[in-house]
């Protein structure tokens, strides 16, 4: 399995009947990671038909309302199911203050552990979450409030397993094969040690997902997202709205395209559209971007994007 990306909403500033606020769900081997949680995220999840009750981590880019006001409903709704594992909330400073204040003022009933991890120095790129399979990094953006982008990257995976080689080396089918596939040495039927590299191809890299929204151009973005298999990046303004983009510290589509090109990402989906952008405007936005970075597409609410595992040596 690869990474599964669900674009829940693509709107900025305020939700529209046909465009929810920007939010994205990423699934990796059954684990769910939610990037931003604006008003209406629950509805977007329902429409997408995603079994989201076991969301493991919610990552917030910044504490502007259109990226965070869906949290109360999400946290309260999760109390209606039998949840055993903790929920991690990760984001810039003041996230914990927001969580504690809403919990107090709404007298929220929460029957599971919520762990709030504020990024201590959001001006520095850093690992904010890690397990045995993947890690998530934050990196600074340049907005009117402290804001970060994120990359989710799977760790290197063992190479392709060759059953014929295992048989030739006297390793019987069964649990020993599983150990070899997971990088463990085993002893064969003749008492000889068999190393994983004897039956596996070269290690394979995992997929990389990048999420960038609410920022003016920032030199560090290109390095952080380098080589991503998918970049979801705000393209809030058309080229003709350059003054607005400058004043509000948002990206024009052409700036997002230049970032994607320099970072050599495989593809870029535009998100966080200005509410003023009609369908006609979005087509213009796409054309402006594709003139710079051809593998650009307009991300749509409810869109599913599968990033299959790379099998370089298969």
C-alpha cells in the first residue's frame, strides 16, 4: 500500500456551498493524519466516506479561524465512540491555549487522552511526529501569524523479497520468510545463518507528501518539500491580484508553480482558493501555473489521490 490522500476542502477564508475550508486527510497503513481542521471538516469527511474515527494525529498550520475552528466538533464527536488510543494535536504556539480554552468554555466531555504538542521553535525545520514507519516535519512559512508547512515521509522500506533465493538457501516457507522480509537474520534448515540482503533487493524509499498553505514566498519551502511525490499548495490568487497577495501574505498560483518547479516535486495540486475565484478564474489560475510547472492540477473537494509504493527494483 502507498499513501492515500483525501482532499477534504480547498477553500480559503470562508466555506462556500461547493467548497469547504482547506483540509486534507492522509492515510498510511491504516494510520490517519489530518492536516488542518477548519469549520465543516466533519461534513467533508462524511461526504468523502472516510472511516475517520481513528484519526491519530491532527496537524494545524496556524491558528487562523479557517484552519482550526473545526476542532471542537471533531474532538467532541470522537468522545461518542470507543476510542482507546490518544489523539495528538500538533501545531504552532497557542494551540494548547486554544484547546484548553474551548474545552473549558464548552464544558467538553473528552473520554480519551488528547496530547497537545506545540512546536517550540516554529522558525526552525524539525521532526514533530515519528513512528517506526514514517516521520512528519514542520518548516516555517511566512504569513501574518506564525504558520508552518508539513511534510509526511515514509522511511526506507526493505527491498523486494525473492522467494526462490530463500528456497535455494534452505529457508522453509513460513515465519522465517516473514523475518527476512522485515530485515532480520534467520537460521536455515542446515543451521546456517541467512542474512536479509541475500534474499532481498535494494532498499526502497517511501512516499513523500507535502502540505503548504497561507504563506508568502519563503526560501526554505523549496528545500523542505524537495522531491515530494505530491505537493498540495495554496494558489490563492491570480497573477492580477499581486497586490492582495503581497498585503495578505499569500501565494499567487504562479509563485506556487515556481516553488514546485524548483523543488522538483512530481505533481502539485492547488488548494486554498480565494472565495472570489469562480470556476472561470480557477481555469485561468491553472493555465498560469501550468505555463511554469506543467504537472499542476486543481485539487477538488472530495478528491482521492493514491500514491502507490515505489518498486524501483521490481
